């Protein structure tokens, strides 16, 4: 039994793959270095079978949970870390970090335009319910990117110099914007610019989709906190839920008080038998991320051969796992996403349709036949149903399965020609 792929699509795939040797070699080298870092951290902290036992109830004295915090802190070059299945998603983790870092009367600056759609309700830019930063008297301003979609460094300097600014949020990935994702070096430059104006300002980085794509993380180059989701890169496709925060000890502790409650913080939080998956997922993460990056590069090359604009281009150095493909019309978006769904190991028979997804200002179509619901490290494709009708492709637990999924998406796309 084989997948229903035409000879034309298989030939296009082979043509695309022949031109990717140099890119794949570069990706493999990064994965090798990051794997060594993870292995060294596991050995340093003497990871043992006993760490995988779960706790229930309050979760006091969970050695595996607490040692995983220490391993994350080592990997991100920070004083402390908080890795918890109690974070329901990346937005929740970022929200806890923001509420921990800001107090009434403070102001938050978003450094590269509007943050990801689901954070707009957290900040209070959109009225999505009670409890936003704005309701707590925390101000907000954003510095939009330049006309060529790059960070406006001088604009950031000016914004940070304003009275009351206490924290700066840098979003590493593009989200549903069309700007380029930020490299660790670019984040370093932004951190330096902020520090030159206001050294005391807290710098928080939304690190979702970026972990292990490079050999350094934002906290290695000046960020105070990095925040992300375990069902993206660092969970390696095995973490069933959760998120992490790594950085300065006082800011991590403040975020922990928001996750649970003041006076308890990180001391409570049972792991319910999930420690093994969190450890094993982190151990696999450098390799799994490399598979996702290879899938993105392959997808870019294949779509370029068909005449579509891919961003980043297939020969670009990557800073996250997200691949944009510009279709320009809604029907092509739908066909491509339906093809990705057909390439999924789970729910491959389902037909994705645009719907009113919570936290977004327009309908969203999402192809995601994943073992873990919503896991972006598994092959998925989603798009806001608005101009310029761009699909955001990400994930792939193995390059082979990711490649097959992309080929099926192209097969579905070509049926409409």
C-alpha cells in the first residue's frame, strides 16, 4: 500500500530534494551540537529512572519536575526555569510571565509590531473578557516594523525611553504577520539597544517555534526571560501539554506565583505521570526540530518550483520552524490545507474548513492531524482567511513523513488547476 501520488508530483519532489544537500547538512550540524548540549545537561543532573515517577494531589517534593527545571535553566543559560504541565498553552505561559513582570502603572512595549493574535486579549488590545493587563492598569504601546518588515531599532529606543516602561516583549517568530522571524543575533541587537536606554527594563522573548533551531537561545544574548510551549519544539513531539519559562530567578518566581497563587508558586503542581514524556521529549527535541526544519525547507523548494513565493526562501538560514507560502486566493489555501490533512497519521479523513477559532479576529483554517492536539511540532498548516491568503506550514516529526504530507498537499493543489 502506498500514498496516492502522481508521477508528476513525485518527480517534482525528487527535483526539490536534489537541491537541498547544503541546507540539510547545515541543519544536521545544528542538531548534532544541540543534541550534545542536551545530553551533557542530562548527565550533569544525573537523570535517573526515579525522576520519571509522577506525583498526584499537591505535587510536593516532585524530584523529576524540579530537576527538569534545572536542566532547562542550564540549556537556556539562565538562573532558573519553570517547566509545568499546568500551562495550557504558550499564550498562558507568556501571560504568567507578563503578569509577573508588570505591576499597575507600568507599561509594556511590544518591540516588533503587534504580538501573536491570542496575546491581544491578554494585553487588552481587544476586548476578549475580563482580567487583561489593561484592566489592571498596565499600559501598552507597540513599535511597528519598518517598511521592509525589519525591527525599528530607533523606534524601540524612543519607546523604551518613555516614562513608566517596565518590560519589552520580543516575539521571535512571525506569528500571522509577514515579517521575517528574528535570529538570535537580531534579538541580541534589540536587547543591546534596550539596555543602552533603560538597563533596568525586563526583556521577555516569546520563543515559540524557535527553540533548538539555532545553537543559542535569546537568554544567551541578553534576554531576561524566554517563554514557550512544550507541544512545540522543546517537547519533541512527546510532551502531552505544558509550557516553560526560563530566565532571571526573580522573574521566574513571579511568574510561578501567577501560575498557581502567591505564597505557593512552584512548590505545588503534580505531574500525574508525565515526567518521562517531558524528559524524553526534550532529549529528542534537537533531532525532531531538525526534521521539522527540513520539512519546511523541502516545502519551500517544492512550492518555488511551482511558481509560488515561499518565505523564507528554500536557501535561507532558518530561525524558527515556520514556513510561509503565499497563495493570494482563498481556494488555493483551502486545497493546500486539505492536502496536508490527508498526509496526517491521525484524522487524515477529515476535511478542514475555516472556522471562528477563539482568540482570532477572522476565520482560520487549520490542518492538524496530530497525536497531540494542536502540537505545532507535528506537521500542520494553518491560515487566517484574509489577504494576502498565506499558509503557515510547520512541523514534521520525521522528515520522511513531513515530505509525504507536503507532496500530498501539492497533489491536492494541482487538482484544482
